[in-house]
C-alpha cells in the first residue's frame, strides 16, 4: 500500500514540473501564465515563444506523464490500476502544479504521454485523426477534445485493461473541464486558430 501511495505522490510531483513556465522564465524572463491565453502549455508557448520552445514543452510534458507511469510500474511490480492512475495524477499535477501556485496547463501534452503508456496503437490512431482535424479546422482545442474523446473508444475496441479504459475516461473528463473557456470561445467564434501568435498580456 505504501508503494501505491508513493507512486501517486511521485506522479503528482512529476506532473507539477511546469516546463512552459520554466522555459518562459529562462528564454524571455516572463511568466507564461501572464501572456497570451494564460495557459501553461505547449500551445500558448507556441504563440508566445515560438515553434522551438513549444516542441520542447510538448515533448517534456508528454515524457513526464510516461515517466510517472514507469515509476509506478517499477514501485508496484506492474500493478495495472496504480500504473493507470499514476497517469491521472501526473495530469492533475500538470493542471494544478504544487510548485507554481496550482496554476498550470490543460493537460493534453501530458495526456499524450499517458496514452502512449496505456496503448501505443490507440495513441497512434487517435493522434493521426487529431492531426487531420487540426489541419482542417486550424483549432488545437478542437483537435485536443477530439483526441481525448476517441482515445477511450480505441482502448475499448482493442480490449485494453478495464482500468485503462476508466482512467482514459477520467482524462477525457479533466480535458473537457479545462477546455471550458475554449468551448465557449468556439461557440462564440472567438477561438484563436493555430499559427496566430499572441502578444496579449494578461492582467
């Protein structure tokens, strides 16, 4: 039981490392959460800092989700339930980071890493569809929501562990909650498209 608890704590702490915040401070001396959309994630990093930093943030945020699950697998001798929930706790850490005043991102990049840990095949299929959706619509938010919606379906269709399916549905729930403002903007026609850089500073 102690190993289970340790796994989840470690996962949350790993998730709490905000790479977009750290890169913003390092490269531009800014708090990324006061710029653009105010989100500490790869998309806002793209708009504020550019492509290179955004790619770095995307990769590192995904890796921390996968690393959290790897640590849980090692600590619990491969317990599938703890392994899956470690991914959730990494996403919780990303969204509400202990080290940065509980103001983080929306968890999509970290969810990508978690998805790879749950099912590489489901990840690849979901990612391919998502890329097409983003290419056609130019909305990252739409692609993100499509991804978290279809990934659990692929897990179920491929007969994955039931714990994995339920955890993926929790990921979907968190994603929709964190994208509430994007959904409102989409309905009102105010959502910014991919490639639109932002110089807007939040108060």
